[in-house]
């Protein structure tokens, strides 16, 4: 049975699709299943933002086949780990948790890189292209650490 990891942001079109693609590229497919979702419902069914698709492509990843969906309370049962991009996502996800076991599955993705500091991955949606490059670099660094930990723990 594979280990299931969910990446969560607000729209599921900018940050979490990048996080999904980046982490998936660092883990063996037969052992790990990675998905992403948004706490909001604005972009359900849409492809990732063109700027995220282009940023991923520049770095050798194709995320264009992803489709946005909304986070639901069922995701607490379906996934082993839930990584949120910012503190607002954290609050929105935790609000839907039924118990402490579900809450314990949730953490900020940058806590891998900056343990216990609760740093946000900034929302690049209303910004410029360099915001997407910065988000990519942050996610790549934090997913390097996360992938190593996951492989160690689940092999
Ligand atoms: P994301 O970025 O949460 O990284 O996907 C956003 C995309 C769209 C919106 C907000 C954030 N929006 O308000 O439409």
C-alpha cells in the first residue's frame, strides 16, 4: 500500500500543484501517491495557472495534466500526510478536522526546511513571474528534505 501525501493551498492552481509535481519527482511512484487540493472552490476543474505550468516546465516538470479540486473532510481519511502552504490554509484545514488524530496529519510545508517556524509559502497569484520562481525554489528545497525523510521512514 502506498503512502499518501496531500498538498493544500487556497486555489489549487499556483502553489500546491507545484508542490505536488516537485515532491512526486523526488519519490518512487510505486510507493508514494501525491495529490493536491485547494481550500477554496474558485478554480475547481481548472488546469494549474499558466505561470506555475511554465515555471515547472523551466525546471523539467510537467504539471499541466493536473486539475484543481477542493479539499474535503474525507481527505483526512484518504491521506497519511497533509501539507499546507500557509497559515491561513492551516486554519481552514484544521477547522474541518474531527479529532486530534486528523489534526496531527497537518503541517506547514516549510516546517521541513524551517522546523517549528510556521513560515508561509507566499501566495504568488497577484504578483509577478519572479514570485513563482521564488515559490518553486522554496518548495524544491523543502521537498528535498521531506522526500529524504519519507523514504527513510517508509522503506
Ligand atoms: P494558490 O493561489 O492558492 O497558490 O493556488 C491562488 C490562486 C487563486 C486565488 C487565490 C490564490 N484566487 O483568489 O482566485
